[in-house]
């Protein structure tokens, strides 16, 4: 039998949910090993093209039955390909389902100190109007024309280093996007954490070394740990856990259920250059009103008019101006997704305006029969087939219809453009924000983990990635995933101390800032002491 490597903490995945606890635990003195299934690429190694073998090194399109998700596949995980919009979730999202979807201990007010800690650590910057892309300005002008409001978004971007190239989804070549490879991961390694790329954990079982709980199997190697943190992403975490059910003696029923695509709805609008000039009075350069779809940061403005907490559930959503990559633009219906009309629309693609809406969906996704290995069946580089099945409920269907009606009210008013939703005939719905497939909660019947991200029935096993978020947020989820991961660290520290590991809590932000730490120290000590 192969001799197992031993570590205090094994972290599976290196995105937001893995890098954040890895840093804090390594800084506190624990022995930390991070295993990442994808390759390690520096900022200079990210290439600005859509050739096979470039973007496919960092990103997978994972097709399920009814939904396709974008999933990170490199060191840094989703933080490498996200658009860096960093928003706190509205207060009403924590009250969804009559207040029963989230743990009672987690509400917007109680999560705010952890949001602050994450914002300081990334860090996050609020764009001002002079930093907004022309497409973002066009969306703002259309909102104003329709009697709506619009404002710039906060982003985890170094705006001084950003060259506004728009190549965010394939990784930032200029090191301006504040992904995990520029903050938490190097800080964790500076404190002794070991990071191993190209190591995909296939299953977990019980450890055989006294004093250790879990054994992870990857390739021909095994490692045993006292504590395991699963942060492989919402498309992979439930598959890994369910495959491990036999070796661990069962798995909570909520693992692989209640999946949410965050209510993502991507569309493009074919804008009329003449009407932009006549109605909105815009002119980007002499004789050209717009033609700026791919220019600038990917998302720069948003409308939050439909995030009123007094409105009923499934009627609330946000809309952002969004550059949709060529990977998804082919899906736009103009009027169908193929044919002469679509060909004409694609000739004028520089006049498109992309949008991303996020509404309250109904957690309809369920993972079915597991693939023999990995998180999904690998069809080709950058393409996978997932056991996920997703069918919109009546609630989600109604929410989606409200979003489309609002988009048309803004962007088709006075003949400004024609909204072109994406076809679902080929790959179903599309989400860049998979969530909730091993979610936290108070009810064991509907949640896989408790309020401290501890997998039910499995002491020392934590889930800290997007799969732990209970449901759709109506905003981009990266900051909420980060805040929850920050909040989970004290629970993990308490477990390690109970296991006899001399670990401390209280490291500054990776860059050395300390104000966010001051806001959370008392909360953390209360958890660690069991108070």
C-alpha cells in the first residue's frame, strides 16, 4: 500500500473558496497543501485570442442537460476568468424562502464585516464615470431615456494598471485584475503553503494514519489530512463528494441538489446607430455614434431599479452592461440563432450592446449519474459534459420574463435597438455563476453544510466555494463567496485546535492592511472559543 503524505489541512481547489482559507490557515501556522486540477499560469502567460489551446487552458464550458456553466480550470479558479465585479448581495437575498434558505445566523448585517475584510484584501475599487466604457455609458444613457437609474460598478481591478483591453475572461495579461494569483495564493505560499497544479482529486476516504481523518486520492498519489476544505467549484464539488460517499460512509442528501445558476440571463441588443445619435445625442467619434461593443472593461455599469426589498420574491433582479465573449455571442437570436438574419446581425456586431441580468431562480438543478472520473466527462479541451439536469420552474420562468420585458422597455424604447436573447436550443441556459450544489443552511433536509460550512456528518470536512452559497443573489457572487470563505476560517481554526494543531487567527490582509481584520477579530474569537 502506498505511503500517504501527511498534512494538517488539505485544500481542494484554488479559487476564492480555496485560496482564502489556505492563506489564513498557513499564516496561522498550519501545514497547508493546495491541490488544483488545472495548470499554473502567470499573468504574462494569459494570451489574448480565442484559439484552441489558449482560453481552453483556463476555462471549461461544462454542458449539462438544460444548462451550460463556465468553470475555472487553472490555479486561481474562477478568479482568473471572472469579470471582477464585486458587489455585496442585497439584504433581501438573505431573507428568501421566508428567511429559511440561509442560516439564521447569516444576514446581510452579520456578513458585512466579512465583506469588508474581503474588499480590503482583494482590494475593491468603485469605478467613476470617467472609467466607464462607452458601452457602459450607452447603457446608462438608454436607462435614463427610459426613466431608469444606472451607476458604475465596484470592481476588483487596479484601474491604474488596466489598459481597458476587454480580455478578462481568458485571464488578465497585465496583472490588473485582482485574482487569487495576485493576493491570497502568493501570500499563502509565503507562509509555507504548498500549491500543486495538475492534481485532480478523484475521491476521499477515511485516513489510515492515527490522528488524521481523511485520505484524498489523486493520480497515483494519496495524501492524508486532519481537515479537508473542498473548494473545487459548484460544478465539481458535489461530484467529488458524492463519489466519496462509499469511502466516507454516506453523504448528506442535499449534496448535488438545489443547484442555482444565479438566475444569469445573457443577451445582446442590436443597437441602431442612427437612433443612438438622434435619441440619445451620442457620438463616439465623428460620424460614429457607438460601434464600441468590445472596447473597454467587460462590465462597467448596472441598473438596480428592481432590487427593492419590498417587492415579492422572484420579481427582483439587476441588469449590467456586459461584454459577452465570442463563445456565447454565436447564440444570439437575430431573429433565429442561424440563417440570413443572424448573418446580417453578426456583420454589425460592433453595434451590439451586451447585458447580464441576474434574477432569483428556484434552485432547480440536480446532479445525476456520476462520470467515471473527474467532475465531468471531458469531451475536448475546454469542453465537458456534466451530470447536471436543470429545468426552469414556473417561478424562474416568471422571473426571466420580467427581466426580458425590462430589457425591451429600456433598449427598444424609441427604436434604439432590438433585444436578442440567446437560444436555448443548443446548450440550454448559460451561467457564469454556478452556485448552491452543497449549500449551507439550518435544515439538514435542504442543506449539505451547517452555518460553519461543516459538511453534515463528517467532522473536519468543510465546503467553502460557490456550492456553499444557498441560492441566487441578484448580483455577481464572487464577493459573497469571498466573504463566506473569510467567515468560515474561524470555524476551521476551532476544529484544528480541537485536533491539537497549534494554529492562530488574525493575519492581516495579504497586502498588509489591517482595518478589515479589526472589524472581524471579536467575531472570530467568539467562534474559535465556542462562545
